C-alpha cells in the first residue's frame, strides 16, 4: 500500500524469448490491476545474470521484454514500466534483506535446486540468494499483490516470511504481499513433456511456443505436441498432454472445459491440435504486430525506460530510506 492505493508488482527476466507460459501465467494478468492499483512491472535484468548471459543478447532482450509489455497492452500512462538495474535501490535493499534471510530457507527453494542442477558449472552465490533480490523488488514498493505463475509462489512465500521477520523487529516497515495466480494458465506445460513446465530456457524448441512464433510454426508445434493414449478430448489428470492443450485453448478462447469437451466430442486429436494452434496464432497476431511497432522505435523505448525508472525510484527511495533509518544507518539531509 502506498497511501490509499494498493500496489501490484511483478517482473520478467530478459533471459530468453518469452513463451505462451509467460504470457498466460503472468504478463496477461498484469493488466487486470492497471485500473485500480498502482502497478509496477519490471524487466529484471539483475536476476538474469545469475546465469551467464551474452551482453549483446541481454541488452537486446531487455528492449524486447519492455516492447512486449507494451504490446501486451500495458499502458505506460497507467503502469510504471522499467528496468531493474536502472533503479539502484533494488540491489541495496537486496543486500539488507540478505541479513534477514536464513541459509536454510534459501536451501529449500526448488528453483535453486533445479537451476543449480542445470548449471552445475556455475552455482554462484547470486543463484542462491536470488529470492532475496526478488523479495527486495516486491517490498520496495509496499506491494499488496504479485501476479505470477505457480512456480514463483514459493519465492513470494519466502518474501512474506522475510517481511514478517523484519516487521517484527522494526514494526510497520513493509506491506505483506500475496501471490496472485491466473485463474486459468498458472502452469502451462511443455508440449514435448506435459509433466514439465513450459520454460523459455528449454533446449527443445518444439516443447515451447514463443509469443513471437509465426502462425505456421505455432500450428506445426501444436501438431507435434505429445498427447496421451486414447483419443478422447477430455480434461483428466491421467491425460496431461490433452489437458494442457485444453487449458491453452480455454485461455485463448475464454471457453470453459465443459464447453470445449462438448465442442470436440467425437473428434480426434488431429482436429483438436489444429484448432488449438489456430486460436493461439489468432490471439497472438495482435500482440505480435504491436510488438514489432514498439520494437522499431528504440528512442521511444529508451524514453520509457528513463521515465519508468524515475517514477519507480521515487517510491523505491521512500521505502529504502525508511528501512535505513530503522536499521540505524546515519542519514544526513
Ligand atoms: P526460465 O526458463 O529462464 O526459468 P521462465 O520461462 O520460467 O524462465 P520467468 O522469467 O522465470 O520465465 O517467468 C516470468 C513469469 O512467467 C513468472 O511469473 C512465471 O511464474 C511465469 N511463468 C513462466 N513459465 C510459466 C508457465 N509455463 N506457465 C505459467 N506461468 C509461467
Ligand atoms: N523470479 C521471477 C522473476 C522476478 C519476479 C520479481 C516476479 C524477479 N523479481 C518480483 C515477481 C515479483 C522469475 O524467475 N520468474
């Protein structure tokens, strides 16, 4: 809460091409809060360097992620859109919160366990303390709600624990945030292995539909999607492949599972996969054309980065200064 206004905050890493999982699980829901909340949506480049990045790629993807925020309909007049490394308070509060986070807590984070297994040659301290920086992102803005996919809930829970711990020692410092999951689409699964989350860093390109894939590619990827034995189009935990496709179809059409099951009664997987590909391509076409427009105007994007960072800094400074004062850091004005 800042004053009377509730706050929504979220972030996306510029660490790869964004997928329909990122779109349906997170970005699409950012907009829901634009009207009534004060909203901050950040491109979290400092998080991205926990894994080695090629500098030119990181820079390009930072522009692309911001362009995608705009293309997904986030109006910069109504939302503060900015880049994390341009607001130094994130890293500063991150350090402070490190001193209020336990080693044991961080050791339990599943994303750390997964990523350290995948990047065994680079298990750096940043990868380990990453959720602390994420907590700083959230707490700097006195955030009430954090729209994320299900994989980030554990990090938001840790953020709440850190905030409660801090508040117990130094009362009334932070608002306690809540993770908000999309009603539908909180966990979109891989098309190649429907037991696994669709992830932008998956090496198998056919497992992932990117927001910017062209129509033919989208349709081809859905055609190849792994489905289950049998031929019925039915939502069933025993049929994770088909269930995932039903979820995606439902997200893009707004139809309920029952309606979809009825629509495809008596039809086979082939027909259904083609239909999922078509609705996905149709829904993304608008986003894609707006994205190209935004991306082509670099000066405009840079102006937005500057304006967004200035807006965010105003709020970030207030919280950081409050925290520093409570801790006993000398402040000279
Ligand atoms: P990486 O593969 O690099 O870990 P990622 O695809 O998981 O990346 P992030 O940048 O970590 O993407 O996530 C951005 C947002 O998208 C987060 O809120 C996350 O919960 C959400 N998200 C990511 N993948 C999915 C998915 N498959 N389904 C629903 N939401 C998702
Ligand atoms: N950890 C998140 C990205 C992220 C984030 C945040 C999400 C960084 N800071 C603050 C919500 C709020 C991820 O890997 N998807």
